[in-house]
């Protein structure tokens, strides 16, 4: 495997620290999980850091956080930090891949059960 094919963090963890400016992905985990779909809302500008610009370029169509991580060969924790930056700048949209289920009200379910029991 050539040096260009190696993962960013392999032998150079300080590079990841620089990319994220020392931030961790822990705060971003509430917004992004592995299957969150991300799509670009703008084109990269010359002033953007290269990793941010790469995300905008590859997300012309929706990609999951896991796919972005694989394409850029960066850990998910680093990707979530970068995505949080782009989301704050409104350069991307993030959507849950499957909408959370809306459960009916408990009181309604109990009323239905009681009604069925009376039959």
C-alpha cells in the first residue's frame, strides 16, 4: 500500500487534531449518526479548508456519514466535527435516513383496549 493510500490517522494522529482544531465529535453525535444523510447546499469556496471542500464536492447527492468517512478516509469522529461546522454555516443539509416512528398517545391506546374489552 502506498503512502497516499494510508489512512490519515495512521502514524500521524496530529493531522486529525489539526483538521478538527482540537475538537472531538462527541457533541456532534446528537446530530449525526452513521446513517444520517448529508447533501450539499452550496459549492466549495477557495477559502474553505480542503476537507470541508471535499465534503461539499462529494455530497452533490445524498451520502451517509459512514460513506463520507469512507470516501475521505477519515474517522467518523472527525467527519462529524467537520459536518457540524458545515451545518452551522448552512452549507449542508442533514436528514435522518428513516424518520422516527410517531407513537400514538398512551391514553388513546388504553381507550381502544378498554373499548375492545367491552365488546
